[in-house]
C-alpha cells in the first residue's frame, strides 16, 4: 500500500505559503494504519522500550498504537495547562514565535528507555524541546521517529545526537 498517497496536502494552511500534510485520510484506513505501525516498529534498533512519548496532538495517534504493540507505557507531552499534575516545562522557539511543552514530573523513571514519536517533523523545535523534557525526567531516548519528515526544513539537524527514523520524506 502506498502510504504517501493517503496524505493529502492542503495549500495555505494554517497560513499562506504553508503546504499542510493532512494525515486524516490515512487515519481513516485501518489497513494503512496497521502498516504504518509495523513499518515504524521494523525500524527500531531494539524493542526494549519502557515508554513511548507522543507530542500533542498528532503524535498521540500512532504513539499510543506503538506503545500498545511494544507493551510500553504512553506519555503525552502537551501544551501548558493541559496536564493535571505537576509538570516540567520546556520553552522553545518557533519560526513565528515562542511556545512551551509540558510533561508530568513523574512520567519517566531514571534510565527508562524512551521512544519519542511525532507524526510530522518540520523545523525540529518541538521534537528537540520534547527530547530535553525526556532527559530532564531521566529518560534515555532510544529513537525519535516520525511518520512524515519535511526535509527541506532541516528539522533533523536538531536531533542528530539521537537515532532517528522518518517513514515518509518530502524534500
């Protein structure tokens, strides 16, 4: 199955000049979703993963499925004020401003093996901030993986110290 054909491009969303990669057609196809999960799992260096960290919000879709297949816990990383317990916060720069992400302070035990997942890697700011949160909690990142990578934005440059995998690349 051609997974890339199930990603629709929407011009000028969320702002003029952006070609948004819409994964909702993929999410509506259970066979394609299963294939994506299996392909992402195939590219893990090993499957000794304690927790999968998914980044709000599209990282939750496949992040939870990966966690289930790996028999691992799932940790949501969210925007400020969305998590109900004590949190660590990481602020980072976007191409158009500043944003922050949070993780529960007790989400990761020191030395736990972590798979970081997000569905799209663009400039890498969000994934890099999430990696700092994971390390602040004491986690060891085994891999950062992404359904889609927008290579022309060079987001992988911010994650070079980790093992990385992107299933679909747009150059």
